[in-house]
C-alpha cells in the first residue's frame, strides 16, 4: 500500500464501519447520470476505483452493468464484500489496476479521485478503458453555504495536515489530460437524512484524517461536534435532520 496516503491507509483501516454509517448514499439523479452520460446498462462493464465500503457501488449495480470494485484498504474492501457479495471486489490501486487492457466501458471514481489524481493514474485508467470509454468522477460535497455545515469544517480543518481534499481543487490540475477529451460537469442537490449522531457525528468521524488521530484527540473533536449540534437551533433536540450536500459529477471520454 505504498502509494496510499497515510491518512487514508490508517483512517479508513480504522473507520470502515463508521464510514458505512456516516457517509451519505448518492441521489437518484446520479443513477440517471450513469445511464445517460456514461452509457451504463446491461451488457456493459464498469470498474470502480477506490470503491470503499460500496456506497457508490450499489448505484452502479442498479445501472445493470457488470461491476469490478477495486479498493486498496483491506477493512473497506472486506466491508464491501460482506455487504455486496455479488460484486467482484479486488485488491488494487488506481496506479496498478488488476485488470486487463481495454476491458471497461467506464471507470468510476466516487469520493476517491482526489487521493490519486496524477498522470500515472490517468494512464492506467486509459489502459483499462475500451477505446471511447468514459471516466466518471463523482463526489458528495458538504454544502458550505449552510452555517452549521461551515462550522463543522472549521472544527475539522486544523487536523487535515497534507491529506488531499476535493475542496482544495488540486485534483483539477491533471486536466486537460493526455488521452482524454473535455472534462464535463453536472451538479445535483442531495441530503443525508437521519439521526444527528449518524449523519453529523459519524460523518465527521469517518473523515480519513479524523479517524487517523489518536483516540483522545478524536474524542475531543467529536465532543466539539456534539456541542455544535446542541448550540444550533435547527439541530438541537431533533431526532432526524437533513445534512445538505451537493453531488458533483464529472466525466471525460478516452480518445
């Protein structure tokens, strides 16, 4: 796992179950995107890189495509295999995909591309794609326009270190990319509905660099999150809340 950032290797190894609880699924509009823009349907093959616990894999299954889910962190991959035993779960990384040349109609990276955005990874993705195949990138992004969501970010930011983040935008620097056409984009509104302890506290706990902290520091951060919930009228005492997200989807064709 030498190509995996330490925050991902350590945090996701510790926090697979918390990740499965605290991270949102994806909106129905993302399924339409898979079918309409990426052409996924019965008879096609999709490879998911950085598949994690299978949050997005479930949507890929609904598209009707045959799925190979590639995940380097054993704890995450084992959770995916347990929850989705009918999906092929493979140990591998974006830089070293354990699949043959020109085998995939689409390669999907959900909540993951920022970890391995590089010319090396894109060359490997291009190798795996059939001619004219599609690369899809998708993220559920916390809606920072909501004050309490922005406050959560302020609690977490001091601990992020050098962990790559979607929000920082460094992943965009690899585009335009050799072997790929124009990067196109769509945006969908989304929300994670459930008890605050799950959709807020577990969400923060599932962040790689938070999960990788020592137990005392992690507990202090989660106490700050719970204090924010109590101090926010829209959240205090609520049994169920809607954590607002924006789902960002991007795609480019292999040329």
